[in-house]
């Protein structure tokens, strides 16, 4: 494993495919000054400032961090890392975590415009009561395994999810599954229905006024399975597509290869969106439950 001064890099206990990167206190303290140079509004309005703070982070690793995370995220054998402050030192607040997430994302690629939030990122709360039209905010429902960007025209190569805040939370663990570990991958990937075009829509909260068509499964350059799927948004055209989606959903949720992990506040999980699926377990009911998440998703840089 690559060694970078000021960063601890090691395999995740749940899976050697996931690499943990802990940022030491010395690096965090050195980030305070360059991060304070720009407020959140500047990052939202002036895209080049996002690259400036990304470069500040990379410079503190002698430009090794960007090389490492790009290698991890593009490698089929891994494709996922969790990056977090080793300790939540006093100067780390939600603004710092937004900037850290922004910096990490801009070492990998260009974020898509997030129509739900109208920005390059989205921040949202999961709370006890909810009136939304999506599983994203339904605290007491499982959010089944899925990939992101199924209903948009933009390419979604990767996604980053950061935990900004958490209060009165029991349950709500992150669930993940790598396609190459999934017991039913070959069977479903080789079913011709999975290669047909499906129609994908989205609820009103997503602020997308069009639908897209694409298959559930495609192949990478080496002929291996890639998936683009979420249970809430496909609109089956016939019985074959409907029953295929039910079989797919059941096979994913019943997999014994799912990784269930509890992420601490300040963590960002970054995953390749073609062969990693992600979801969330239901929370235990609590009237003061609150979790705030940040999401960035986008495409790889083309150099």
C-alpha cells in the first residue's frame, strides 16, 4: 500500500476492496488556512476555487493523494475508498467538511450539476418526519442497493457521500456490494432482458423534466458487467421487464456479500458507480433523529 506522510492508508475491515484513508491532525491543521480563503458561496459561484482547495489538499501529500485515489477508484479490484479526518479536531465544522468533500471530489473529476439542489453538490437531512417523494429521506425504510445517475443524461462515473452530522441515530448503516462479489451477477448479466433499453423517470423533487432510456447492464472494455440501476425509477414496458426487475431487486437484497458498515461523522465514501452499488439500512425510530449528508457525483477527468 502506498505510504503518504500525514495520512494513514489501510484496508477496510469489512472488505479489502475498500481502502481507508485517515487524514492526520497535522494535515488537517495545515488545511485550515487555505480552506478559510474561500467561503461556501465562493465555491458555489466560482468553479475554479474548488480546484484551488483541491490542489491545497494534494500539495500537502506531495501530490501523492490524487494519484492514489484515482488508482483506487478506477481499479476494478478496489473501486472504493473512505477518507476521513483521523480525529475531529475543534476547527472541523460543517463548512470544513463541505470543503474537504469538494477538494477530494475535484482530485477525481468534474461534478455534475445536482438538479435537486441546483448546485455542484446536494446537502440533505434525514429526519423522524418526512413528506418527500423519495426513499432518500425515508428514515425508517431500507434504501435498497442502487447506483446513482440512472435518470439523468450526464455521465456518472463516481459518487461521493459525506456524513456531515448525526444526532440520536441508531441503525442507518451504509450497505455496499461490489458486482464481482455478487452471487447472482453472471445469471442476471447474461439475461438478455437486462441489456434491453428501460425507461427511467424520477419524482418531482429531483427537478428533472425528462426521462432517459438505457439498459440495466452494459459491459466494460474487458466484457465485465457494469450496472445502472435503482429500484424506484425504472418504468417497465412489459411483463418481461417487470419480472426481470423484481428478480434483480430480490437477488441484490438477498446477497450474502453485502458489506454493512457504520461510517463516523466526517467520513466520505467515494465509489466507482459502474460496479459498486450502495444503500442504507433503516434507522431505529427516534423523534429527534437527524442525519445530514452531502452528495457529489460526476465524471472522471479526461486528460
